[in-house]
C-alpha cells in the first residue's frame, strides 16, 4: 500500500511537470515523457483497483484518471491506440491477433442517462440531499447490456440562454462496478440500468437546472470511454 502511494505521488509529480510545461502540449518532443508517465498512471490504476472497496480506493483511482487526462488531454492517443468508442478487449497472450467479433458483440457501445434520473431525499428530512442516477449501457444493436468497469458522474450548473451551457461543477462521484457484489448492488433488473444513489457534496437549491454528465471507463483503458449528458431540475418535478 505504501509503495502504491509513493508511485501515485510520482505520477502526480509527473502530471504537475506536464502542466507547468503548458496545457496545450504543443511540443512533440514532450510526448515520449508524457506517454511514459501515462503508462505509469495506467499501471497504478490497475493496482489501486485491487485494494479493498472504500473511499481511499475511489480517491486513488479518480486521481489517477485525472492525472492521465492531464498528461495526454482528450485528443492525444498512443500510437497503438484507436480513437474513442466501444471497449476493446486486451490483446490475447502469445500474439497480436484482434479479439474475435463475437467477443465484443454485446459490449457497451453507448451510454444513456435514464429518464428517471433525479434528485432524491435520502435522510427523510425536508429537501433533497442527493441524486439518484440511472445509467444504461447499450450494445451496438441499441439494446441494454451490462458493463464491467468504472463510472464517473459529474453535475454542472446549467446556464440557460448562453452558447456554453455548462457552468461550474457542483458535484463529482466515482463508482466502480468490477465484481459480482457490485453488479448485484447497483443493477436494476426491472429498469435494466445501473442505479447510483449519490449524496450532495454541497446543497443545491431546489429549482436549479443542472447538467448530469456520466463517463464509463472499461477495465482495459481510458481512451475507450463512453459519455452521456442529461439536463434535469433539482427538486419536485412538474
């Protein structure tokens, strides 16, 4: 555990150096160093996911995701990586042959934030104190499917009548669904979606319009993530 923390610190330091060099990453000579640091963040994330479930693991994994995104940005890929899309299975041992089509036929290809995603009252006191997010992965045929991996949920202020609707971030959560226990805990067989009860980091006034943004990270990487957004109103629905 201590080694993992020290290595995570090294990755964070590398990210800080990358940020100091400029967030635009315009110098091609910097790419090899950035890719090496990103590979370290990948390896550390895999080790962090083996830790017992809890807030410390989630903070480590979330931090390493942020490190990698800071190092490479959304538009920079490794030479051997493909553009964003559905998840890709790891290369089979002993060769570079791609996975057969049947292996990924029903893998998540898109993500939908469910209609019944809304603010909720979890403590029985007046006023909503959290968010119930319903996420439904869809396969390439557009049918609901299950997913293994991690989900990031963010809530942003929705600015009406402006060209850039996304305002400041009001909430940020990270949930892993990597084993049978978490699948049973979060998956709703009736709605065929994952249901995440999330408490506010700070109160949000009823009537506020917000943008709920969800990101799905498959176990194999970061560039293969899926996105979804939905605008909802906090409080009673009219």
